[in-house]
């Protein structure tokens, strides 16, 4: 198989093959993952994770299917899982598209490097397109390699074991391919249209926000949209808006249409998939052609220097000079660096998803403090602060760090205090304000005020916990290749906190009933905060601010002595 | 006075700088010369405290700099060899950050930054991202960052790199002016003509070792050579440059 692929690849033009390989390396911004990451290893790991997820889905589908005995329940289960898998595939494809946001259109570097070479725009376009679609195809295939087959088997079993499978499998494959193409094409169309309508310097700024918006939209829709696969729910008038505006339901209907199981009254939903697919493909093709025919030439003529916004340059002080410098630097790095923005957006999307789902459920019931409300608001603070702390570990420009080292004029505790200020200003305070706004309708007000006080203390405790051992300026430290255990530690820490949150939330609800318990809880939290603060200040005294992680010293015995 | 005594730097046992000793006086411009890979930038980085010495001592105004590195850094301004900056910031943002890190009063910093950006011709582009700046513009930002806190010790590693003629002339005069005001100025450059014009003395490094440390006048007399370029060629250039050029041209023609 490998030889066959090699032989086929050898028939392609050499310039295409070289460009394709180069572009493939750049589809995913490897620096987001590790400074010295290896693309082949990364793609292998990426596919491995998705295949594992696919196996879990397949097992769950099979077990779930066998649990039900009657045909109607099995059918309902299969329908629910089919929509879930289509939505999950669309989410994964959407996230990959967002991460590889700028990879399909040629940037200034491509134009400057490739234009003097004897290459046609068509070759560059095809190589770029193939590189992007290869990664997307890998993601879609890996995620459905086991679960897709299982889904086709189970759906096909409704119509008869053999014929049903033969009918379901192509329908399933086509649906997922169409959904992936729709998402990819939609993103390209939006980028292309924005590039066409706006001057390039404004487009570059808008593109960053569009990327964030797309990220939030994909995650938000996935987590917030309800399950409407039951025919009664699909027919309900109040659900027509969701069905008509959610692409995952369009493609779910398309699958049923191709499979032959879609009732006639829902055909309009499948039609939206066809229309969406046509518009996305046409829009993407138009955008790409326009870009390669027109924009590539224009890019060379653009001035190197993009003028900055001439308007407001308000940068308020948020503490002493060092704290202000570190906070402003962190905020600017976060908003201007694509990889940091995307990484932080992941956590923000979770926060936003939690807030939206909370808002939805809170509006539907009595305005009393509930366990779900307490837990969700804790999680909002936790993900915002811990997420930012994790993103702080990704360096932005190691070569420029010399300036921080030559201007290191204060002791280490001052730098820890500056990082603390940045965490509080950028994550803890906005997350607390979000929680406070969600608490506005909680009655009695005394309970809401008490919860917000607890939440403020909890936010400070999470901030202090994140500072333990963090003796570096945000975005400035290189980490050693293969330090995946940082991520493992981080997620382990987060899971422990998540486990702790439930008993803590239950305790808080009990404390609300008694002023004594309330005072005790506040005092306990304040004492914890004070202890953590003192510990961080004490341990920072002897610590040096570091800009690169050094490998642990290992003494190896050579065993030469007798 | 800046003084280096027997300074060494080894990477995994391989010497980059070996037993280098020299001094740079206040009120003088000391030129620091050497071919690529001779250890100039490594020495500069050791003087700034960016890398640690393997052996030796560095003194500033008679005190070992490592005894109170913070006080030493307060009085030092440094322009590195490569214009590495946080390119996602604008010039104003970058310089304001450096001023804050240096604890300069906000009003004073703002006024100085604004005035220096005007003098260096960057005021119109002060809000543009540094990523779009040319090499010369970045070099100017580095110079402002190095000088705005009025340092006593000024370390300039290839400060003329990327500058246009007018800016180079301004910088040349500025270096002399700063020295005349009692600053210690140590600068390395490959532009021998410039070094010859503005330096009171030169230190020449070759393969990590010191091969000359004297005033240009004394070197001319001692070596009986009329120009610094010829002195440098004799002390630190091993190849026959004309033969190399011919070899390259032959290779292209072949």
C-alpha cells in the first residue's frame, strides 16, 4: 500500500510535491504545541487520539444498542447517536479549521518567497488546498474509522443486516465528507469575502477576531444545542428555528435522506444541507480563485509597514510599574498572537458554554441558589484562571527575552506579584463579573452576595494555586521538548479541583442556611488564601526568575569500579 | 571604568572566550573588534549578565558586577547584535514596557520616548506593530530602549547594523557625545572605518583570545601600518580574501 502511494505520488509534478510537503508542515501551528515539535509525530498522535475516541464511540454505540430490546427504542438510540457523531465530527473539523486558520490562503511570506521562483499560482493553490484537506481528511477519517462502521452497521440493521449496511455506509461516508467540506468551505468563504470587502490591514485585524468568533461558535453550538432527534421534538413548532439554523441537524437530515429513512415532512432540513454545501463550495472556490489571481499580486504591492490604529491608546495602570508592564504585555500577547489567542479561546469557550447553559437553565426555573448554579460559577472562575495560567506557559518570542533579563531590577517576589496581578486582571475579575451578572436574578439577594464573596475568595485561591512554582514572566519561558507531563499535571490538577468542587458547593449551600456556618466558610477560605499567599511570597524569595527550563541533573553511574 | 579580568567562557569544555582581560574607561569610546565567531558577542553577553562566565571577573567602577547585579543593570544600556524585539507590540508599547521595567517615572518616560521617537524619525509609525519595521527601524527602537534611562555604561553590539547613512552619522556623533559626557562606551562593529574615526582605543579578539588592546595611534606605530583595516587584517584575518573571491566566481562560472 505504501509503495503504491509512493508510486502514485511520484507521478505528481516535483514542484507540487515539494510545496505540498512544506505547506503540510505549516497547516498546524506547531509552536502551539511545542517549540521543537515533529509534524509527523504530531499528526500520528493526533490521529491516534481520534482513533481511540472512535473506538470508544463504537463500543458505546454497540453496548447502548444491545441494551435496548425493542426496535423503536433501538431506532431512537441510533438516531440520537447519529446526530451526536455528526455534530462531534463537525466540531473536530471546525476546530482543526480554526487552528489552521491562515494556512490555505498565501500569506506575505509565501508571496515573497515563492513569487520569484518559476511556479504558477495554480501549483501553489493546489498544494495549499491539498495540504489543508489532507489534515481535515485525516481528522474526519480517524474520528469515524470504527464508530462510522459501527453506526452504518447499526443503522443498516434496521432495514436488514446486509442490504441496510450497503445502503447506510455510503450515506454515512458522504454525509461526513459533505459536513466537513461544508465547514471548511464556509470558513474559506467568510475569509475570502472579508478579504475582498476590507482593505488588507483591516482584514488582518478582523481575521483574528473572526477566528476567535468561529472557535467560540463551534464550541458554543456543540455544547448548547439540544438533542432533537425524536420525531415529536423535530415536529414541534418551537424547535423549527433550531433545526433550520443548526448545520449539524441539516446533515443529520441529509444522512437520513440518503439512507432512505427521512420522513417527507423533514425533507426541507436536508435541503438546507444541499444548499449550504453548494454555497460553501462555490464561495470557497470563488474566494480561492480571487485570492490567487488578484490578492497574491496585490500583496507584493502592499507596504511593509501596517499603520497602527490612530485612535485610542488607553493603557491604565494596574498596580506598580512592573505589575502594569507585565499585565499589559500579557494582555497584548494574548490578543495579538494567534496561537495564544486560540489556546485561551479554548478555555473561554468552555466558560462561555457554561455561562450560556447556566443562563438558559436559570431562566427556566425559580430564582433560588442551586447546586448546579454554584458549581457552574465555580467552574467559570476555575477554567478562566487555570486556562490563562496554562496559556502563560507558551512562549511568544524567546529571542526577545533578553530585554526582560537585562532589565530585571527587582527581586523575584515582585515578579510573582506582577504575574498574580495579570491573572487577576485578565481572568479572575472578568470571570467573577460574569458570574456576578448571572447572579443578578438570584433571590434572596443576601444569598447571592454571600456566594459572590465566596467566589471572589475562590478566584484568589485558584490564582494563588496557579502561582505555585511559577517563577517566570508570562509568555517568556521556553520549555523542554517532550515536556508533555506539564499538560498532564495541569489537567490532573484541574480534575482534582473538579472533584473537590461538588462537596465544596454542597457545603456552601448548607452554609447559606446558617450565619455561623457562613462566617466559618468565609474565614476558612480567607485563611487558605492567606496561607497560600504567604507560601508563594516566602518561596519566591529564594527563587530566581527563569526564562528556560533546565533539565534535571541526573547522576549516572558508569559501573566502572570493581 | 569597566574592567574584565581573565574572563573565560566554555561550552561543553570548548572555549568560546579564553582569558580575556581589558578595560574600558569613562569618557572614552572603546571599539571591540573581531571576525565572526571570535567571541565578541559572547563577551558582550557576559558583560550584560545574559550568560554566565566560566571563569574570571568583571568589575564596574571597581566593584564586581555580580555582587549587586541589580544596581549594575540599572546603570547599563545594551543594544544586542540582532534586533530581537517583541514584534507584536508597537514601538511605543515596547519602549513604555522597558521604561516600566526600569522603573522610570511614567511622565518622564513618556516624554523621553516621544521625543526620542521624533528625533529618530519613528514618531509617525510609533503605533504600528514592530513586525512591520525594517531592520534599521528596529535598530533605532533598540537604541532608544538602551539610552532612555541615561545609563553610565553603554554596550553596543553592532549598533550601525541596518541604519541608513544619516542615522549612522547621527549615531556616530551620539556615541562620541555620550563618551564626552563621561559615559563608558564599549561598542563592537565590523565597520572598521567608523571604529577608527570614533574610538579612542580598540580591543581585537581572534578565536576567543585577545590579540590587541591599545589606542589606534599606538597600534599604528607599533605595527607600522597606516590604517585600522590593515592592522585588523594582519591580526585577525587568516584567509587570502582575493583568492577566496576568485574561487567563488570560478565556482559559479563552472
